[in-house]
């Protein structure tokens, strides 16, 4: 009698190629995924390897404080006859040349690559704050209306379609929209309307003139807000829909108005999700170059937004005059144009002759940029976790 | 009264006089319109697009509730509702019970405290929960959650309390507790309960209405309906010939 193992295997694999195709498909898909991961890792590693040495130092305080706290400036590189190189800013160049005397051989100047990148960091932070505030306000309002108030039907579908399409608009188009809408035609209160004012409405004590906000943080922030609006609306709406219908019904059955229902038993539970969606918004707003090119960003600026030049006050100026100047300087964070990290990187990489010094500034900026976005995202995630704990159902 | 969802008529020729301070049960097979009828009484159907009363009127305390001068929030404050699924807000026990009062503008802590205690006592929860009013309502058991929902609904002192199958998701012991509660509630509120459990209707209600396909087949004292139904259809349903 045959033992069991001598039987032909009833479950033997099919050797006609089905198995081979299966294996091939699995490996092709796996290779594709690995390629994506590898590429991302390579980019990150490259930036870290090249950028970290610019930002970090081996001795105390371990970070390159100059790079993080100074404004961009021209870099002077002076070479002596022994081939030693001295790097300095605009002011130090003459002193070094005098000291070298006969030994001086040559001098090179590299635009924007000296100093630090405080200007772009501050500018990007301001743009992100303005744009995310505006976009969250408009986006959440819109999402609440669409999800809680609007009647289902063709019109609502049309609005949804429009919002989705907005997400597909190229960012440079948003830039031009911002130029036209905010830089050139947004309303401001002025005493004397400019010639290019589209419409001036005299109000007696002042004039409401549609002459635009000029290139400034506000214009750029609003433009960026429209870039990230579709993301925020869509995500917020999903978060609102995820709140159980029972909460709404109960609240209504207790006699709450619709707004009370939203305020006390829908919004608190949707907030963590809405904040998560704003993370995506932050990263996008910080990274866009085209929308701010025409509306807020400058290639170079030697002042922070709140260091506006104002006529010096007379010695006997009243406290009020001083306050007024301080206020004006403070408002500069909205009304001044700024440098921004993505645009600064673009300038360094595409607008000046390339050499080792400009490359160093590029990698440093890119590294700081990534760290900044990661930090902002971390804060949002932390806020979300914190709120989740408070409002769970 | 007739009631339609869009083009389809859900309720037809409904005529019902709900007795004051009694428990009235609405029974009938699934889809017969019991819940729809219940939701007509505090106009919760307003939320459903296309749903409307097409003929006749609903009167609560002698007032047609579809009159233009009826404030929906006031109506719902005075006609409370408890849902099939217990759905406490993800807030503290105290905040859940105080919700109704707060949205009607009550800010006085002493008044809120008193109302919360009264509502919790009424729903037989006070002794179990008085030491942890700040705890999350979601930590409670299913039966406690449903009683909390009742407490929440009666905290605003409504005149009418609507209950939509309040025990269908609960275990027998919790059900028993809520049934005990109902007879007490009837002393102060007019209670209307939808149930698909006929034994429950017998146990808790004073009057019963039997609905079938959007019509009221029979309405009368619970005893009469269950022991001596006038209609053949009612008898068949009660004997379990169809459900």
C-alpha cells in the first residue's frame, strides 16, 4: 500500500506562467513604490547633507546664528597671494584689503549670498499666518454653509464642482488674480485717491478708493489664502459631515437654533479635523512661489517689515506722535512687501551666477525652509491631538 | 391630517387626540408611519427636504404648530424628544443635561444646578451619578446614557415628551428601569411613545394607537385594544399574524 506522501500533490502549482506573471506583477509594483520612497529619501538626504553644515556648527551655540538672524546681503570674498580667502560683508571688505596691503590679489562679490536669511523667514511666517487665518475663516464659513445650511440640489453640486476646479488652477494664475484683485483694485481708505483708482467713493472725512493694497503681506496673504481655500473647504466639509447626525437632531429637538447646534454640538467635534486640513494648507502656502511673485515678495530687501523708514520726530514730539509712529511700524507687518523663502531660493538658484558661495546659501535656505514647514506642521498635529482628547465621541 | 415625503404620502387621515398627562403608545408594523407621526409633533420632519403636512393640522396645547407665528425653538423646548439611539453629546454629564437650558439663555449657575439635579432625579440617575457630574457622558452604560437623554429632554420642563423606541437598543434590565420611569414621568408630562414591543405598550401605556400603512386603524385605552380589539387588522397584528 502506498503511503500518503506518494500521492500526487492535488494542490500543485500551475507552471504555465500564471505564477510567473503574478511574481512579475508583484515585483513591478514593489519596484515602483520603492522608487518613490528612494527618490524622496535621496532628496531629503541631499538637502540635509548639504544644508545642515550651513545651519549647524560644531561648537557652541551649535547653530549658525548669523545665518538665522541677519538679513541677506552681498558677500565679498577677498583672496590674498597665498590663496587664502576671507569672506566678509560690505563693510568689512575695505578693512581687510587695507590690512592685506601688497598681499591683496583679487576680490569677488556674490549677490544675496552673505549675511543670513532672517528676512525671508519672517516674510514667509507672516504670509503663512495671514493666509491661513483668512483661508480658515473663509473656508470654514463656506464649509459650514455647504454642509449645514445649503439645500441639496443642482446649485450645491455646481458650487462643489467650482471649488474642486479651483484646486486645479495653476498657481501662477492665482498670482495674476492676486495682482489684479488685491495689488491693484482692493479698497483702501485714503485722503487723496491715486490716479489709477478704479472707483473712489468720497465718505466726507476720507475716501474709499479701490486702488489696491500694493505689493505687501496682505495682498500676498490673501492670494495664498485663495490657493489653499479649496483644500480647506473640502476637508472641513468632510470633517463636519463626520460628526454624528444624532448630535444635530438632539440639539434641534431641544430647541436649539441651527447656529446654536453648529456652535455647541457640531463645530467642537469637527475642529480637530479642520486643524489637520490646515496643516496641508500651511505647507502649501509656505511653499508657493508664483502667487507671491507679483503680490508680496521682493528679491531683495534690507529691512524687516516693521523697520519702516519714517521721518525722524522732533525732539519735543508728543507721546501720541511716538505712538503713532510705533503703530505705523507695527502695521508694516501687513503693509510692507517682504522677502519669502521660496522666492529667495528661486532668486539664489536662478537669478545670480552660480558658484560655491551661492550654492551654500541655497542649501542653507532650503534646509531652513523644510525645518520651518515641518515645525509648523508639528504644532498643528500637536493641537489636533490635544483637541481630540478633549472632544471624542 | 395627511403628511407627505415629496410625492409619497406617509400618513393619511390621521386623527388623534392625545390625552393630557397620560402615556400614549403608537404601535404598528415597521414603516407604518409611527415615527413620522411622532416627529410631526415637534416638527422634526422639517429637516427632511420635501416633507410637509399636506392636509389638516397638528395642534399642541390648542395651537396649530404650523402657524407662521410659532417659534420652532419654543415649540421644541416645550415638546421634548428622546431618540431611538441614545446619543449623549461627548461632553460631561452636567453639560449634557444643562444643554437645553443653556441654549435658551440660562446662565445662572444656581438655576442650572437645580434643574440638572431635578432632571437627574426624575430620570432616576441622581443617586448613581451625583458624585461624577463632570465625567464624560460617553463613559456611562447604554441604559444610563438613554436615561441621561431623557434627563436632558426633561430638563427644559417640556409639556409633552416624545419617545421614539427609547428601549430598542437596550438590555432588559435597562428597559425595565426606563419603563418604570415612564409611569412616573406621566405625572408631569404628556408622554407619547413609539414602540414595536407590544408587551412594552401594555406595560407602560394608558392609551394605544395602532397604525398600519400610514393610517390609524384603532385608538383607545390600552386595555381595550389588547384584550378586545374592535378591528380585525388590529387583532391579526396583535396575534402576530403579520408584523
